[in-house]
């Protein structure tokens, strides 16, 4: 069964959020944490804090683009409100 993943990585020390898409969640996150992705290399280590699985590639890509928008990022922070509040304690 094929799934397409939208995922959120976070670095607490640098307060950095990265939103990505992958057809293989484990290898996607691993590539980031092994320094193989230029856009996240300076923010290691990254923690997987959220992911969503989709049966349709188009749906996953649409969700990724939405979450990367200003409105989507606000939605994401609201969805993960308890997680971010726990970090500040």
C-alpha cells in the first residue's frame, strides 16, 4: 500500500520549523538529520513532531503547500499548540 507523507520537523534550540513531503517518511527524515538536505543542514538535529499520510500524491502536495503558506503555518501552530506550550515550560 503506497502512502504519501507531509511531515513537520522542528529544532527547539533554533526555533526552526520545516515542512516537507516524502513518499518514504523514514528515509525523508533520515536524509534531513544526516545533513543531506541543504535547506535544513544548519538546523540539525531535527525532531519529527507531526506527519500526515495521504493515498493521493496530489492531496499530499496540496497539503504541503498549504502548510508552508502563512495561513497554513498558523493552522499548524494551532494544531500543535499543546506541544509548543509544553516546550516553553
